[in-house]
């Protein structure tokens, strides 16, 4: 008897609705058609019991545990489960040794399902690796965190990653209505009505999480049903849902994706998208200092000399956020976001320094021209020729042609000015200096 069989034998009267409504076959799963449509690889592998090691990666309430439950029902392999938060190295070793014995003596494979596999530390992953590698265990993991960051490369290279998506609002509404109409596992034996507005409120609040949607429905029934009758209203929902909760993990994968969307929106000169992603981060509890720090980086990296005011504004925003904190800090963050998004863009400074670093890494030593070397020592000029023939530009109206490039390296152009914003003036100035050089030569 496995975990899922044992749970089914319990009295269902007090079990959560989300558990009772768990799909009993693949056809009952709502959403995830990109993985579970009849022609998809994962669907075929489950139905044929020809599984391979894989990770189910996606937000809460999207069906990871449901898929694992259905695999447990379908497979002819021995099926084991581990909760990563409560399991240790000894548990892994015991299951693995039993699996080796089972394969050797009975030719039966073992599937190990690890829930929240991202919580396995390095030593636990290292213990698991050889058994996955030699085929003793067929590993299936479930995680809400990006496995690219949470699992070591050796283990990751042996696993296929299936990405589950947050459910659409229509999917959530279908799940709610299924629960209301199901007379065996759901609430169909009661007289429960729900209008379209309330259904939409619940779907919006759930943010793609089926479990959360069913928990809300469960709470409504527990709080308001009288004599097996309930008419769900928006007022009831308001009393249960204090305010919408934007699902944002400030330390996980969505954290990185959202800041990426934010910066790319600024780089793409889209102030509306940029301010939207800023609001997502602020509502989700992101550290405002982290946001301000990224604005400073972006101002230098993507705007640069096209608008030299961008970097001081970003730095001032960083200081303001440190001084005043939230909620007022949202205002300078918004001001800087809009300014940077609407500023002309140039990455010429970034490109120039990267070009220079690449060149420096290719050479052994840069030989400094003597005329621009230091002559601070009293004998440097007479004995070493340092500073001899150096022309002080201010004595020539601010510019005089002379060599500043290392004498042992062929000249390379590292800075390429753009034609955006203030950098257009820089380009004109550089062109005027070249003209002076040509006039001098003429």
C-alpha cells in the first residue's frame, strides 16, 4: 500500500476540497495541454509506463503532485515518495539500496518521487546521483524553484525538465464549477449558487493556483453554508479575501524573471511596461534597494553618454530609497524608472570597456609612451626621458594631437560613439578634432 492508497481509505468528511477533487486520471486534469495532450511525450510515457527521469517545475497548484499520484496508480514499477523537507541522507540510501535489491532479485524498477526537491542540499543530491546514474532509481522531482539554480549540474544533466504553467482564469473557473457540480467527491450534493462576478473574483485571486481556488471555496462553504444552501456573493468573498495577493517569490525564479522584464522594458524605452513591472515587484515585497541598485547599473550600461544625467538621477534615487524607505520610496523609484525608460540609449561605454579589457587580456604588457609617463621624480626626465616632449593641451586651446596609445601595440578603436542623445554631440566633437588633425597635416 502506498501513500496515496492509504489516504483514500481515510474518512473524507474533513478532508480539504482540493484533495478530494484531485483528478483520478489524465483526462480530468485541467490545463497543461502542452504536456498532457494525447500526442505529447509526457502523456505517452505515463500511459505506456515507459518513464524517464524528470523534474516537474512550476508554480503551486498547477498539478505537479497530481501527475505524480497518477503515475503511482499507472506504473508497474515499485513507487516510493520522499518529502525533501523531512528526509535525510539515510532515507535516500535505504530506498536506493532496496531499489538495487528489487532490481537484482525481482527485475522490478523503482520510481522515487521527491516533492520539493529543491530543498535537497548538495550532500543529499550527491548521495542520490549514483543511483540515478546507474538506473537503480528512476527519479521524478517536483519543485516550485528553478532547477537550473537549485540542482547541481551532474544531477540536472540526467533529468528532463517539464515546465508546468500557471492555470488560466478559464481553467480555474472550470475547476471551481467541477467542484460545485461533483456529487461524489465535490459539493454537488449541496445547493450552492455562484454568479459570474464572484466566479471571476475567485479566479483572479487564485492567480493560476487551483489549490488556492478550491481552498477559497472550502472556506466559503465552512463559513456561510446554512442548511445545505449557499449563494456565493462578492460581499462574502470580500470578507474572506482581505486584498488580492500577488504571487511573487522575492528569492526564487520569478524574482529574476521580473527584474529582467523590468530592465528590458526600460532598455526598450517602454515606460508603461517598466512601471508595471516595478509595481509587480513592489506589491510582491521585493527589496526596493535591490531595484534601485539595478537602476544605477542600467543607467551606466544602457543609457551612458547618450544622457549623462541618467546616472546621477539613478544614484540620487538609490540614496533616496535608502533614506526614506517604503511606501514613499515608490515615488522616486517611479520617477527614475520613467526617466530612464524615456532617455536616449547607448551602450558605448560598456562596449568600450569590454573591448579594452579583451585587448588587455591578449597582451603581455602595455609599454607607456615616455612623453606621457610620470616625471614626478626629479631625475625621471633627465635620466629616463619621461615627460619629454609632452604637450599640455590647455596651452593649445584645449587640444593638441599627440600619441597616448601604448607604443608596442597596434592602434585599435575601442570607443564607438552612437548617434543618440548627447552622444551625437560627442560624435561631432570627435569629428571636429579629426578635422583639426587634418588641417595641421595640411
